[in-house]
C-alpha cells in the first residue's frame, strides 16, 4: 500500500513540476490528479492534451474519438451493467461482428450514467470501448451495438484508485462537480449539465478485473468549449 501511494505521490509531484502556472496548482492533498493511466503504456488509449490541472480535477482536450457502444442498459448497478456489456463488447472485438474481424483491446472502458429519478428505480448505462485508430472510421457493425463519433471534446476528470463500486461512483462524481464549481470552467460545464442532463456523468475504467495494483478509474464530465480557448 505504501508503494502504491508513493507512486501516486511521485506522479503528483511530477505533475506539479510540469505545470507552468503556479497559482493554479492543486492543494497539497495528494489527489490522484494527473496520473497517466499505466494501462495506456501497453494498449491504445485515445490521446489527449492536459489543458489545466486544478485542485482535485484536470481538464483534458480529446481530439475526435470513436466509440463502439451498447444500447442503454437499465440496471440498478453500474458494476452489473458494465460486466454484462463488457462481455458483449469483448465478444465484438474477438470477432463477433459483421466482418468476423478481430480488433485490438483498448482503454478505457467508459460507462455513461444516467441516474434514475427515484431511489429504487433502475438507472440507464451505455458502455463503450474506444475504437482503435486502425479501425476508424468504419469499424465492423454488430447487432445491438452502435458507433459514437465524438468531435473534439473537453473533459473535466477526477481520478480514483481501487475497484469501482456502486456506492462510490456517485460520491466521486459529486466531488468532481464540487471541485470545478466556481472555477473558470464552471460556466461551460454548467451549460452542458443543465435540466434533464444535470446528473449525468461518465465512469472510465482502465484495468482488467484481475489487476490489483495501480488501478486507475476516472469520472468524466464532458463539455463544450470554444476551440482555441486559452488560459
Ligand atoms: C489534436 O489535434 C491538434 C490539431 O491537429 C494537434 O496539434 C494536437 O497535437 C492533437 N492532440 C493530440 C493529443 O493528439
Ligand atoms: C454474438 O452476438 C450476438 C448479438 O449480435 C449474440 O446474440 C451472440 O450470443 C454472440 N455470440 C457469442 C458467441 O458471443
Ligand atoms: C440532454 O442530452 C441529450 C443527449 O445528449 C441531448 O440531446 C439534449 O439536448 C440534452 N438536453 C439538455 C437540456 O441539454
């Protein structure tokens, strides 16, 4: 556990050292912000630029990305819905698709969460794999799956370690909302999360269920921003 924390602290330090604007540095709380997910050194992840490192959050800009996604799954458990969807998507990359084509595994696996209104209702989850560059722009089709094309996207990110559990994700999302409130990003984020969408968020997971060290998970709030916006 000590080694685990030291690793994060080291990355944390490095992220401090590489940041150019001292007044915007995160507080000295050891938040897991700015860790490059180790999985992305081994398998393909969508590339991004870090635009800003804040107190408990990071703002990234992804260029256009493509995702292969399930239909909305109604479930009371994000963990359960993600497991079901993972098997379907894993089958897809193993060749259960219109071209019987194998596709490389990527990271992260993202789950778009639309929480339910009542305490006992099923929430809605859309689970996606990132489509490798090699298979863009026309990945094979498959029944029950669809392709999502995202234009350039800004994302507010909060990282957390360990195994994702249902009780924790809502709290992590709330912490992310709280940490961006009142910053230069809050107007743009509020605009994307108003009305019916005010409680949505994405959970990104980078590790297989069998890895027990250096696990990286993230909450994402995607939002629109004028391109070329500079701080
Ligand atoms: C995103 O695209 C811009 C413009 O083409 C490029 O300068 C930048 O390096 C790209 N960033 C990443 C992370 O690929
Ligand atoms: C392949 O995908 C279909 C859905 O299109 C599913 O019904 C079937 O069970 C899958 N087959 C395997 C071997 O996973
Ligand atoms: C909520 O999200 C959906 C799907 O992304 C979008 O079509 C709709 O316009 C959004 N509603 C608001 C009020 O932003």
